[in-house]
């Protein structure tokens, strides 16, 4: 199954901690943009053709298309996609995507992912930021 998430990818932030008495609570702030991204992941998942929960091993292909900075835009030359070698980290982007897909029921747990191919690029000049996802269940 393939679908596109029409949202700017947001990396999973570090957990915050709060001590109440002798108990430590870990949490992500409610107003963090990652929550809106996870909601967009769920909406894109439910609008795709096949929303059955995957139960076996999974292979996922992801292309994170991040916004192109104004300094990289050329008026007279072509502006194709180029590799993005700065923050946010690819593994933190994947964490937020996996959490969003787990929350909407794409699979039982993200430990089912056996294979992952991920790319982080800048958008071309006429393209909006998004995330392209292809998920395949691996037959045993």
C-alpha cells in the first residue's frame, strides 16, 4: 500500500520528565508540532485504499520531502530534489512516523518492521513538503 502524507515532516522530540513524589513521569508536550504531524499520518493512512492492520513482518519505504530553503532556490536553473544532510535526524523522523502509524492501527507494533529504506530530501522548486510512504507485508 502506498500513500502520501501532505504535511511537513516533524522529528520526534526527546522525552520530557517530571518528578511527582518519588515517581518519574515521561511525556511529550501537548502543544509540540509532532502531535499535528502524527494526526496527519493517521488521516493519510485512513484515506488510503487498504487500511487493514498488518500482522506479519513489514517492509517500509519512506521519502521525507522537506521544504526547500530560499537560499537554495535558483530562478534560472532547475531546482530538482537534493539530499538533505542537516537536522532533523532521519531516525527521529522515522520515530514520529512509526508512532503515528502505530497509533492509527497500521500494524500492531513497530517492532514488526524488518526492513526500512528511508531518504531525506529537499523539495524541488514547485513541490510542497510531504512524506511518501510504501508499506509491504513480507511473506514468510
